[in-house]
């Protein structure tokens, strides 16, 4: 009978199968199992990324796997070890698994960067390329406090739950809040000139809050804001996203202009409340599209009434009809049809979920607010990328 290899801090015995294996596994079988293990930050197989250093198999069936980490301080080293151990343990004939971690050399990291981003040393914004199929939505509001970030987070998580690859840029540099709302505490990892964003609920996210100490304010002027946004878009390795959401600061300042310059194809999603004051400034935030030549994808009305806990009747705390009014006004100004995508009622759990890092669309998708947010996500997900700016491959006769 074969005996398992001594287990250490990063080793685990394999689970016994229903039938006894006839002999030790082959290197090919173990490598095939490793191909199912993805790097948790890059989200591609470790075999494809050159992270498998070695595979050694003893006659007794004990497997020793060497794995290269991208950086020595990789925050997800334990997860990689656990995933490799679990995958290899399932291979027939394996009696034990030991994982040894090493670190990539500078040349290996450069090769990895080339594999992921190509040979071009110029760091461009991938979403601005004419051939990009990523739908980019800039979530805007005229004033603060309308729940723009809550809408952004819940729509992003709902899209990811539908199977889309989603990213969120917390572009509100002064008032960043996305990491808390998504429950993200990890910091980005840098590999050469690439920044690997952390993720939560299947959503990749980047925020200036991941680079500052707790409680430290960001005191920057316009050029620094532009550079920060540019770095979030070009230096972060987003991979092949279906949707990118940008949570903009309120108003029509530097960041809104920078988004139009860096990603001209980005579409604007306006968030408002029913309140008259919020309606007026929301419409001004939307009409910036006339100057930047962007499209307004729609309007979301947040805080659209409070369901009475006793009788269920809707109490119009901030008035009514604000979302429809903004959508109608923007349609007239732009000469296009700007739809009202959803009216989200007040729900205490929406605020609590933002504080606790648990989006409402996951905790209670059947609640009135959860249904409205899921509906907004579905309507945005169903839209296909237009042909504006894309080559049709035609040539004159």
C-alpha cells in the first residue's frame, strides 16, 4: 500500500475515491487538473500564465507542485495553495499533495505583462479602442446624496450574477465609497507596470481609497484627478470586460470631462431623486452629453417613495415623478429618447447593505427595491454595443 507524503503547512491529503487507483497519476493528468486553477486576480489558468514551476510525482502517488507567485507579497497566496491542492487531490492515484511557492523573476513578470497586454509600451485605455466591445456606463448625478454609488454597486453585482464580466471604477476621488459598499478590504497587487484590481461578488474594482491610509483626505487639483482616472483605466489590468461602470462624483466637473476625453464612447446613466431640486441639477448633469458628444443611456430614480410598514401604502417622502421628468427633459434637450430605467423605493436595507458590504440585490432580490435594481441591470445588460467608431472592414471599389 502506498503511503502519503508528509504533510506540511501547505499540503493536504487527497480524498479517497470509490475505487483504488492502479498506480500513481501521470504528469499530464496533474497538469490537466492545474489548468482548471485560475489566478484569483488575473482570472486566467495558472498553466497559461506560466505560474506552474514544476510537477513531481513519487511512485507512491504523492505529488509535489511548484508554483510561481507574481510577487513575493501576493495577498492571495493561501487561496492559490488551497485551489492547487484541491484540484490535484481530485486526480485518480494521488495520495497526497504538497505545494511549494516561489516568486517570478523580473523577466518572467515582463513576459507575463507582454502576454497580457502585448508588446506596445504605450499604455492606452483599452475601452477607448475602436474595436472594444466593453459597454462603459458613467453613472452621474447633479448633486450628492441621491444614492448614485448604491445604484452603481447593486447594478454591477446584479450584472455579475447574470454571468457578465464586470468592473467598477470609483471615480469619485474625493468621496470614494465603493470599496466599503462592496466589502473590499484587499489592496491591489502591482506586477511590473500593471495593477491587479481586487474583486468582490465577481466584480473587479479599483478606488483611490485602496491607496490611501484610513481617514486621509485626497487634496488634489484637476490635473491630478485626470491622471488618477487615466491610471485606473490604463494601468489596471481589467481583462476582457463585458461592462465597466464608473461611479462619478456629483456635478459636471473635472472627472466628467476627463471621462469624455479618455473614453468618448462612454454612455451616461443619470441618477436622481423625485425632489424638484435634485431633478433640476440632474438634468444639468445629463445635458453635459451635448458638449461632450456622449449618449445618455437612461435615468434611474432613487428614493422613489417609502412603503408604509403598517399599511403598505407608498409615502412620497421626496415627492414624485422626478425620474420621469428628468428623462422627458433630457429627451427634449438631446433630441433622442432617454428612458426611465427604474424607480427604486426607499429601503433601509439598501443603506445597511452599503455599510456592511452586502448589496441588496443579493441579500433580498425579491424586495421592491431589489427588483427595481435588478430590472435596471437587466435593461443595461440587454443593450448591445453600437457600431459608432468601429471599422466595418469596407474598402472602396
